[in-house]
């Protein structure tokens, strides 16, 4: 398929390589051109502007936040103005439910398709084609994009025909991850102050009731106290929890645990950990229990 | 081995059957005698009082809460008075850290052994020998009891030589389970009010990031809205969260998520769900979001 | 002084009457004209559009929320386009800190003055000239408006030369009021379930440590359980708590109590109390304690 | 009246002086005798043990916590064994509801009277006879003690004939004070990071909506950041919030704000402020917002 891809951060770059490997013709655009050029060797064509990335049947966006996506989509010479009728915009970023609804409306108004398809997985998973994709949008457009999603990873959930449904699922998922982080952080602080070996505790839990990838990955980071190697920064985590609370507020759903996670991430940033992985919640819980960071 | 077992609730009965199956000689005691007699067919001897259950090398207790265990242990003609020197009391209930410390002291003072060995798993797992056991206590006594623990399930964590360590691990684990319950409850309320199919969401999450037994079991109960079939009641859950907060308070560990779970369980009980499974937190979150219970 | 006033809700109408009584020449504008005409008898001139209300030295706005104020200010033929150089826009609504900053910038860019002057007090206080006013903005403009503020009430705090400071003070104040509501709600639920006479308790507290207007007013509403006569609706309260959390988030200030108040207001609205006074938090706390609403 | 007084901390000593000034014959007992002897000059008789302080019509206790009161009351040669029939034990400490109920039962069983009469006010108020007293117990005994209460301060609330009611009122009051502390702490952190002058803000609020002693006293401590001069330590505050949550739990009343205050006090102690006034919550909120303590 002829595909455009806008946004070459670590996730976008990983997805680009996966699509190229799967045999698609890919035109990539990024604000700072060198990231686009880095993909030329793998077979990508470099676009000079947003419009040039919108000439195929599908244009994928993977951008940092709502404002970045709005700028690229609605701006003068943005996606809505550039895409031909019948072509599809696939938004893979974690964005707010309200923006997803607006995107669906505006693209529909312009005779274009819009599919929300946020993903679960870190950059390595993007590059390895091991993402979990949640897609939603009008059936014909989701069907058209299915080969792309299947290239990206083995797990696909189609959440419905209303695009924003996929974003609600993604936000619910990120909320659950944030809850795991904070609850592990508290449990480990309790364990350490009680004299329990934190690593042994984690090994036991993750081989019994909590035998899930998320507990292993984040539990390991919290036990080691190493949050410098960043998969997902605290401010990005906070951005997502805010989108969760915004979506929940719009539907009148109280979420006390989301509020706790939000408060703790704000604290982490205020205390100077804005450049660390969001697993730094482990350090906040440790410090608040009078412990210093890390293992013992 | 010659073993006594005191407390034949659903967990205790399951453990009794497992120990008998493993070939141990078992003397059982329960306040209401019929539960003890029900095990005679399987080979158990019925004790008429606590003392008669304390004649072997090991006496196991599996009782409802701290006061029940205190009554049986310290009471006139209780375990401390009855057990011979060198024999071991193995406490498998979820009890407070402070009580565990007192038990260790008093048994040591009487020349007896004390091992804390709380378990993870529901009654079916107890009966099937599929529990996860966390044991702690003086090395020689833990070693002596190892065959018992191995009969009870494939997973054993030895948390240290200080008995209360096992209880800290158990409380940390139950806290994590309670956090999963409440966070799933909130996530499902958000999903339902956003129009997402809750069952499909659960299937997706539990086949990707949250592929762990605890998410499957409790997620299913929350999605179905069926909390009448009780594995573990809301008041028992609340009792455990209180023990968590008590242990955390004693060590000066703030646990905001534990506080949220506590508040929600209190709410569930105040609103009349004291006889339901503690997964009823799903109903509380649904009602607070203006939803009626259950699937749709 | 020649003054325009835009926004004739209950607060705006009260302020209009007060300004007329103080001898100012007032031109009033409201989207639904009848509210403007109702003030003609008191001496006000009715404006047919925003521009006509901007012909004096000062234009005061008192609107429902950020979007309403943005529409009137930045819209085509809005205040920025209409006001003459050197004239002042005084915004008295409770708005977000970010919007206040934008207003200050845009008016300054247009050679106009901007003063933020939110108020504390209910509609009766507005009409009686008994509001407490918090003003901030460039010194010369605040000085110019001082006679207006003095007409509105006996208490004036000048928070600084940066307009948004006044909004930060207003939000901090509304947060404290919301905290009083929720904490009184919880205290009264505890008192009632403990068998204490709630009215006697309130009388005692408000004649000793909590001898402040806010405890008397809201305590009375919570004890009586009457939230139908609305001074300030639950959704307006929620709007303000959101602005608090937004301002706090922008400055990285964790506010766990603000989060609790937010969750409870969301709950109140989800449970169908969106048309009630925000003191309905008293009913939520009562219901969550298994009590029915009201006195006993 | 012939009165005994047990417990001569700062509150007890203040009350002793007030009772002596009012012309009562007072026998005082304290574990460390020198505090008792310090009152001889003012006319008090020093008791050598608890029994000697129980020879009058009334014995007042003012002790640190539940265990201290239990030791003095139920111990061998304690108050229950020493007091003559018809005499009254007046407990003025802040104790748990459950202990108050037990005291009422045991004294009644011994033919003695029991009145709970906790007080609001700092040591200076105790000495100056300016406490607010909440009394509850059988009518005849409360009536008998009325002259004492009236000597102690101008405000008396009789909460009912069931002694524990007074303790419920006291706990509700201390909860409200704790809520004021934490909400002021959060509001001041927001104000300071927004560039608002915290002292000016406090002056404005305490001369308008929050014109109550509690806001002035604690607001001043939080703004100045001086928590070294201790009126009431953080651990004592935590003890009281725990009693609140315990009483609330026993009646199934969820109190999310009490949980927040509890978590923050635990944090304060874990971070090394266990020797400071409980207004140190202001410092915790400031630090969590990335501010250093104190004014600017």
C-alpha cells in the first residue's frame, strides 16, 4: 500500500521500519528532517511537508500530544486540506477523546476516512512488530487498514465504528498501567521498611498472581530504583492521566485512583524528576516513607 | 508427620484434605464439631479441644482473624499451654504483623517453634494443593514444615527467619489485589460510560499487558456484575486492608491507594453489600458513575 | 464613571444595581435582552451588542465560564476590537489562570488595560454591595477601578500587578470552600451515625473554633439536607475545582484534597444531582455512609 | 468540691490551676512526681498513687492516649478499684469511641459514674479557663460535674447521656481541624508557586469568609513555616486521625479527606518531622510542590 507517516519519534520510527519490512511503500515526514532521512536507507521516501505525506491511500500520524496533532491536521496545508477523498487518516498517538471526536467529524466532512488506532507497547515492540493495536472507525476504513495493523503486531482489538472508542480503551489501559506503578511503589515501600527483600517479593508475585508483563517490567524498575533510562517520561504519564480524568469528567465517572496517580506524578515532577521514566513513582513512595531510593 | 489442624473454614478444610492426601496423620479441631467430623471419612481424627490437636510435631491454625487466633493460642488450655517443647505452631491465617511478632515471642518463650505461613489462593486451590505459600520463621522450624508447604502447592517463598516477614508479604500481596479490584472497577466504569464493550476490553487487556490470573478472575466478576457467589467477602477484604494500613502506619509508610481501597470497601459495606464478594467494588464504581450494576 | 457591564446572571445583575446606586452611568449587555431591559427602571442603558457596552472608560464582564468570556472578548466585534485605547476591561468571573494571562497579553497588545477582579460572595451580597473583591493588574488601571470595587463591597485585596494573581487567589479561595464542604459532609455523616445531634454539633463548632460565615452557611445546608435552593450548582463547583487543578498542575502543585473534592462532585453529578447546590456533597457523604439524606 | 486529677501534662496542669482558682480542693497525681509537686504552691495536695487521687467525689483524668488511660483505670489499684460508689470518673483526654464505651460499662458495673468530657483548646486556654468542653454521660453525673466544666471555659456542649457521644464530637472536631491544616497547606503551596503573597492572602481570607480562630492560628503557622514551637505534635495528630478512622470504620462511614490527612501525617513523620507541630503539613505540601519551607 502507499502510506504516508508523519511523526518520527521513537515509536513512529519503529512503526516505519515495520511497515517497510512488510513491503509497503512509505513516505515519511518529520519536522526535523534528519529523522526522516535516517529511514531512506530502509527504503522510505522523504516528504518535504505534510502535504507530500498525504498522497497515498493512508496517512498515519504518531505525534507527541493533542496540540501537535491538531497543528498537523487542521493547520493550513494540513492533513484535512491535503488528503484526497476516500483516503484515510490513521491516528496512532494517545490523544484525548474529545479531539478524536473532532477529527472524526472534520475528516468525514471532507469526505475522508478517519481511524483511531492507538497502540500499547514500547519503542522496541514497535520496531519488532509486536505492538497491541486498538482500532476504531467506520468499518470500511478499518478493514482497509487491517494489513497495516497486522504488520504492527499480533494483537488487534476493533473497538467499534466510532473512532473515539479506541482512545477510550487506550486511556483505560494507560490508567491501569499507572495504577500498577503506584500500587507497586507503595507495596515495595512497605516491604522494604518491613525488612522484606524487595527483589524476592517481586519474583514471588510475578511468578504467581501477578504473572503479567506489566508487573515484571515496572516492578523491576521500581525495585532497582533506576529511572534514568526512560521508556516513557513522568510528564508524558501525567499528560495521559490528565486525558483519562478529562474523558472521565466528560462522562461523569469518578476515578479516585486516577486522582492519586495524578497527584503523585505532579509531585514527582515538582520534586525534580521530570526527565525520568514514570516508574520514578517508586522513588517518590520510597522517599515519602523515609527511605532513600533504590534497592536497600 | 503427626499434624494438628485448628480451624475448618473453607480454606482450612481444603488444606486438611490436601494434607491427608499427602499421607500425613491429621487431627482436626473446629469450634463447631460437625466440620471436623466431615473429615473423618478422609482419614482425619477429630479432636475434642485445642489441646488434643496439639499433640503432634506441628499444629497448623487457619482462623478468621486476629482475635480468633489469639483466643485459641493464648487462652487457658490454648496452644502455648498445650504444645510440647520443640513442636511448631504454623499460622496460615492473614493476621497483623504485630500479632505475628507477639506469637513468635511467646512461643519462643515457651521453647516452642513458630512459623508464619500465610497463603495465596482460593478454597479450590487449597483443596487442589495449588496454593502459593509464604513462610517465615527460625530456619530449623521452616525446614521441618517444608514437606507440608510442598504438599499445599508448587510455589513457596521463604521470606526470612523473622516470622512477621511472611505476614508483611501477605499483606503487601492482598493490598495489590485490592488495588487491582478498585482500578479495574474504575476502568470498567469509564469504558462502559464511553460506550466500550467491557467484556471485549477485558479480553484484550488480559491477553496482552495484563495477562495475569488476578485480572482474569476479578475482571470477569466486575464485568458480569455478579458478586453474590462469594470467594472473599467485602468485610474480610476491609479487615485485610486495615491490617495493611496498620502495618504501614507502624513503619511510617504512607499508602494513598490503600486508603482509597479502604474507603471504597467501607462504602460498599455501608451501602448494604457486606455479604458480597469484595469484587463488589465494581458495583460501587458503576453506581458512582450513575450506572446500574452489571454488564450493560 | 461611564461603565459597560456584560453578563447579567444573578451576580452580574446584583453588581449592576450596586453600581447604579453608587451613581455610575451604566450600559448593560446580555445575550438574552430581557435581563438587560429589567435594569432600565434602575437607570441602566441597554446595549444592543458587545461593542455598545464598550464605549465607556471601563467595561466589566461577569460571565459563566472561560468559553463565554473568550467568545465575548476575542470574537469578531468583541471587547478587544471595540474598546478604545486606555480603557479597561475588568473581568470579575472565576476564570482559569491561563485565560487571565492571555487576556492581559491581548489587551496590552491593543493598548488597553486589563484588570482581573473576581469576587467572593453570593448574589445577595452582590446586590447589597457586600462582596469581597480581589483585584490584580497594572497599577494605574487598578487605581482607576478602585471606586467601582469600593462600591461593590468593603473588602478589597490587591494581589499584584500581574492580572492572573487575582485569579489564583480566587481559585485558592474556592478550593478552601470546597474543602470545607466535603470535610463538613464527612464529619456530619460520622456524627449522625454515631448518634450525635448534627444541629447541636454544628451550633457548638460554629460558636467556637469554626466561628466563620462559611461554616455557618454551608453547615446549615448540610445538616438540613436541603440542596434544592441553589446558590451555586454542583457543576459550577466542579468547573472551579477543575480550574484549581489545572492551575495547580501548570505550576506542579499536588493537591490531594482538591482531587477528593473533584471526585465527589463528579459523583454527585453522575448520581443525578447536577441541578442542586454544591452543598449536595453532604448528601453524597450521607448516602455513602448508608444514611438517607437530611436531618435524621 | 473534692476533686482528684490524674495526668499533669501541659493540658492537665492548666486545668489543675483553673480548678484551684475556682476554689476546689484538688489532689493531683502524676507518674513523675515533680509535676505534681509544682502545683503544691497553688494549693494542690500531692497523691502518692492513683488510689489517693480517687478519694473525692470526682476524679478527672487527662492522659496521653488510650493505653495510658487503660493502665490507670483498669490496672490493679486503678480507678475502678479505688473509686467509691456514686463517685464519678471524668475522662477529658481524646480517646477512642470504643474505649469510652468500655469505660462507661465498667464504671457502671462498679456502681460508679462515668462522664466523657474532652476539650477543645491549647494549654494556654486550659490555664486561662477558656476551653470548650463537650460532655456526655448519665444526666445526674453530668449535672454534678457542671461546676467544674463551667470553671474550665465558657462553652459547654452536652452531647447526650451516652458517654461515647462526647468522644465522637471531639473526634469530628479534630478531624475538621486536620482538614483545615491540610487544605490550607495545599492552598498556600498553590498561592506561593503562583506568585501570590501568602501572608496577604491569609489576611484577606481570615478577614472575610474564613474569619475563624482556627484559620488564623494555623494559617499563621503555615505561612511562617515555623513548626518547631509545638502545640500539638504530628504523632499526636496522627493518633487522633486514626481514632477518627477507627470510629468511622466501626460505623461504616467512609471519610476520604480523613484518609488524605492520615497519609500526609504519616509522610511528615517518615520524613523526620515527628517532633514538630502538626502544622508541619504546610511544609510537606510545600516540599511536594518543589518549594522549600517557609515564607518565600
